[in-house]
């Protein structure tokens, strides 16, 4: 079944024309528990991994505390075919994006350590089975296998809105909230949940990494969020197809509601997200990442 975000309840660009120049497209993945194969786009599913390439392992060098001492396998986070991600700039000759992470806390942000691979499916011969996640890893950091239902949506910046633009809009945001109940940041701006491109789904002040090599600010590639939506954002961002089971605060917290809200079963800190960035100026696309939560 597809998943479609309902049209916004208000015309954002008519009410707030200042944000129109900052319009971006994001691809919401809409993970739902399923049984993806290595040939499918997925969250937390097996990867199309060539048998003649070693499965990536993390040495644990910058793992925090007693997180893990010996080498440990990375776990699949997202696999997406180019056909499922229209508009995402794949490197030439590649048609499959694979994102994995080491499911233990690492580095300054004290979060899983991501890795990104761009692959040509035609170049994958025999497929290696994806290993099980390490037994000691927290289940909060290992997504359940999910089918995805990619959907392109329009976004406007919330945390990323420039200060002077925000200053000119603040009174109008407040007036619209009073008159309609819709808050720009939660209901109208950028999509919650796991998504490619668009704006990072920050829960705090933005932190955009610069490329170590060329110094340019990196581009947002992927937000891995704990939840698909919260107690506010579901009102506008919950797909139409899920509204039969989630139509208010109570059902939002029901078992069926949770299946739509948190199919992947992730919990990154206090309902936070891991944001993965890449430099598209450097040919091998170095990545950066950060983490925030409530
Ligand atoms: Zn590690
Ligand atoms: Zn660079």
C-alpha cells in the first residue's frame, strides 16, 4: 500500500511567501513492519551485498566506554533503489544507496557510527547474507526489518530558517496559530520521520558539518528519526492510509498507532535522530553525521 501525506491544511507560500525560496523536496520512507528481501528498498532489511566484498566491521576505536571492544558488524539501516528516490542525486553509474551503522555509541555525539555505500546493482553477482546484529547491541539502535513506501513531499525550513526571515515571520506565525491551531514548525514546515534529502529533522539547533577535505558545508542525505511523528506532528504528517487507525490522542498511543509511528522500533536517546550528510563536491562523497534529541 502506498502512503500519502495529506495536503497541508493551509497554503504555506501564500501565508508566508518569505519561505518559498527555501522550498525543498524530501522523500519520506514511511517504514512499516514487513519482510523485505535483499532486492527490496527497506529500512533495517537485508542488503544486496556482494559475496566477494567483506561485510563492514567496526573496530570500536572511538566507541565510548565499554560499548564494544572487538570488531563488530555494522547493521543495515536503509537500502534504497534509485527508482524509489526520485530527485536524490545518485553518483553516476550507481543505482543503490546502502546506509549501515555500528549500533554502539561513538564519538563526540555519542551515537551510532554510520557508513554509506553507493552501489551498482548490475555489478553485484553472488549476494552475501546479511549477518545478524551483534547480540550485545541495544535493540533501540537496531531497526526492525521494514518495507518502505517512499513519497516525495515539499518542505520548508523550521530550525533552519534564517534568523532575519524568522524575525519577519514571527508575528504571522503566532497569528496563524491563534486563528487556526496550526503551528508552522510542527505542522507546516518539514516532515518528521525517516527521510532522504530535504531538511534534517532536527529536535535542537542545527549543526551542519563541513567537509574535512574541501571545507564546504555538507548536504543532508538522510535523517534517521526515532519516530515517524509525535503528538503534534501527526495531525498534518500522518499518511491518509493510516488515519483509519490513528485519529486522535488515544489511538495515537494504541498498538496499531505505534505500529505506524514506530515500525522500525528505534529509540535514539530521548526520541532523537541521527542526521547523515555528504559532500557532493568531493568525488568520493565523504560523509559527516550528528545526533540530537529532546
Ligand atoms: Zn563501533
Ligand atoms: Zn568536500
